[in-house]
C-alpha cells in the first residue's frame, strides 16, 4: 500500500511490521565480535539519507553515568554543577535535561535541592533498572520523566538476565506500563544496542512501545545506548554497528519521531563525539553527554564537545554561553581536585598552548594562524605559549606580550635583547639536564633580573 510520507513528501510503501524472533540460542554476532580479536566493521553498502531534525539538543548524564567512574559528588557539588549546566545551556534550553540517581539518601537530597532551585532547564529526570522495586523509588518523587534500563542484546538477555527474548520484552513492557499508569513519561534505555539483533528484537520491541504510547497518549522516548562504544558513523556500514542505520531504522520502521530519539554513546574506540554527531545528522534530536566526558570505562560523550559541535552545525550557539565551559573546567580542577588531561580539547591546560617556536612566531604575526578559533572570546581562554628549549625567541616574545597585556604599539619582537638573554639562560638550563617547561614565576624572575622595572603585570 502506498502513502504520502510527511517526512520525505514522497510516496512510500507501507512500513513492514517486524515480528519478534524468539530464538533458542543467542545471536552474539561472533563474526563481528570474536572477542579474541578486535571487533570487525562489516559493510553492506546500504546507505540511508541524512535527515537532520528541525530542532536538536543536548541532555546530560553527569549525575548518573558520570558518577559511575569517580568518587560520588556531594549534594552541594551537584547543585553547583547543575547551576553551571543551566547557565551554559541558556534560556533556550539547548541543554534540555539532566538525569539523576535516586538510590541513596544523598542522591535524593541532591535531586530535591536542584528541584528547589526552580530552574526551567535542564529538566531533572531519573534513571532506574527495570524492576518494580526501583519503580517505587521514582513514582512519587515529583519528576515527569524517568529512564528505564531495557537491555536489548542477546549478551544481556541470555547471559545476564537469563531470559528469552519474549520474556525480556514482556518484562520491560510491564515496567513501562507501570510508569504510564503512574503518569510518568518513560525513557527506555536500549542498553548494548550496537550488539543487538536489530530487526529480530529491537524494532519489534520498540513497535510495542510505540503502540503503548499511542494508546496512553504519553510519549515514550528511546535512548539508543552504544554501551560498549561499538557504534560506527560511516556510510554503508552494516547493522548492528551502524549509527546511521540504527537511527534511520527506529525512525522509519518503528515510527519513532526524531524528538523521541536520543543517542547515548561511549568512547571505547574514540568515536563517541563523531557517533553523537552522526545521530544528529541522521535523525535523532537529542544526544546524551556528561561533563568532561566522565563516565563508565572510557567515558561518555563530552558535553562541552557537543556544545561546540552544535554551533558548528547550526551556525550559532542559540543562547548557550560557551565561556561557562571554562568555568566548569576550573571548578573541576580547583574545587573537585579532578585532573583534566592537559591535551583535552577546549578544557585541558594545553589545548590552545603552543610550545613550538615556529608556531609561536606565526602567532606573533597573527594568532589565527595557529589557534583553532578565538578561544579568548568564545571560551574565555586566550591562546598562550609554554616556554621550553623548543620555544625559541618567538615563543619568549609571545609569552611576554601575553603575560603583560602589551598593546600592538608596545609589544616586543623576538629580536629584543631581553628575549635573547632569556633564551640563553633557558638553553643553559636544558644543557645542564633540565627536562620540564619553564614556569611563569621563573620567567618573571628572569625578566626582573635582566630588565628590572620594564614591565608591570596587570592585576
């Protein structure tokens, strides 16, 4: 039967209704996931169209998945970070939701304190396992939406839950119905989706969720969980690893609208950011992230990365305040004692710092030559240099001009006698066996020794 699609505005054949395949033995895709070797990336050359939704946004899991790999935050720390998330996301709510644990008194205290702030964004949601005991924790807590763990690969269904596919599906539907009856909006977390039988279990399960949603009039979100980081963004990759194929398949064969699709990825194979971007490109409205990417094993999608990615796609921050990214990073380092790897994009100490003399020479002529964008204006992190034996005269000159906020009229050149003397002193240090960069205090001492009173640092 033909019908005019409201999405493509073309005549399309009616969607095939996939039925549950209740297999006796688990499908572990051993040809793709041999375990004794690295996973394989199979291609079937089936391409799906890019279909960026009209509206895209970011959701946060800092206080749920982000707490599974570090010391738990205190309620006070959660409140402070939650306020920073709200400030970063802006009045338009591009950072739309943040999910919380509810298992301990401390978790619930933090949740209630954040609710009391009365902030519109990010909306507070929760997360539970698919059990009636967990459901009792959230049904009267005062939130609108809760995530529900619905593991969908045979690795989980057969090996962990010790169920058949039919038993797992019926179990999940029972918890979802409980949530609907309580007036809650369920968000089903399709755990281990990138190892799941997509048309044998995932689509049939989501089709039943779609029917429940239509019957109840309550939207049911689908969180696509790349739990092990197996997702691949490339065009033409076969399921179950294809991010484009997963998003397209749920949208097209399970009738899930874009605003009900959310990507949650991990970084085991260095693909968390590009997979999240692919999810946006191929039809999911939401990508789920954590601050600094902190999360289970290799971490989640870094929220700050998707803030920048959003602006790259949309051409605007749409009311977000990216300079708050630096405020968040400073809070982690200063107040939480968290060591951010120095080379981490946007938040690491060295992300816009150059050590190479040839780079510093270019930055003296025009910062844009070696800085990714105006990091001073956008992130409140001006470009800088670290002085070592490779910085050369140009690096020393750049450091002095930056440190003392010299204007174009008063800036010194790399041929200034002061730069020459400092370089000679630095070369002597490294000749004697030094291996570390020269600290700011050491450089200031040298300047005072070689040119006393020449510069006054702005406070």
